[in-house]
């Protein structure tokens, strides 16, 4: 019994010594490298939380997640940043069923300030607005989202795949989205009938002008009363 007690007391003493040596080593490290310790502390307490918050409010989201935000959040709005030429043939999603309209502002790389000013002029309360950004694919949507989030929007999301991408709006709308919000190709206007009509009207107009001209000139040139005088 005495020997067992002695062994246990020795183990306890060695454990205390090991713990004390570890604490002394840590304290010595802090004293030698205070700047490194302060930097690590700053990163852990400030940088990481801010990065996590940033990534949670400015990132790619799927088209179905974007639709759910637009449907469920009254402050969520859709921003279409495609160029006008693209939207002539393929318009924006129809959000009338959600009692919302799509804001269309073209994003031109290199003219970020112009884009930002145009967007801000279309949103009365950006600080409380969640904006989902739709591009043709998703090339500029994340850049636009980062720009808007940094300049006061509550949240800004880039729709992954955009309109035409692999998992974009068009790719999922038939299976995951209600028909009311489908993107439909715009019908091309028939120019042949219009041009024919213009031609016919032009001929009619010319005929009318010639008749009016001749009828107006005849009485003056061949007026028998004038010859008698």
C-alpha cells in the first residue's frame, strides 16, 4: 500500500510539472512574439466573423433558391443585368404573380459607377433590399453582387447559371418553377406585312397627290371664264 501511494503521488507531481512547463512555454512564446499573437487574435475574433457574414450575404445561389427568396421575402427584388440586345429575344422572368417587377440595368465592366448609380436610382431603400442578380450566364453577376453589397444593399446574390447556364433559370423552369415565372422567347414582329402596307400606302398617297395636283391646276389653266375676259 505504501509503495502504491508513493507511485501515485509521484505521477501527480510529474503531471503538475508537465502542466506548469507547458504554461511557461506558452507564456514565453507570447512574450517573444507579441505581434504574431495579436495578429492571430485579430484574425480569429474579427476577420473570420466578418468573412463569414460577408459570404452569407454576398454569394452565388441557385435559381430555385433565388425564386424562393423572391416569393417569400417581400424585400427581395430581381435585377436583370443583361444587355438590351439579349433581352430583345429573351426577356426577363415574369414576376407579376409575385406582385413584383424586374429591374433591368445593364452591367458594363469598366463602368461600375454608372451601373451603381442606375441601380440605386431604381431602389428607394437599398439598405433593406435583398437583390438577386440575373446575367446571361453568371460571368458578371457576382461582380455586380459584390459591388451592390459593398455600397449599401442588405444582401446581394448572384444567380448561378444565369438565364442560359447549365443550372440556370431556363434549365430548371420546366421542372422546378411555376409557369407564371417562366422566361419565354419574344415573338419576332413580322416586317413583311408592315413593309407591304407602307408600300401600298405610299402608292395610294402618290396617286392622291397627283390627282389633287391635276385637279388643282386644271381650273386655273383652262378656265373658260378667264378666256372670255
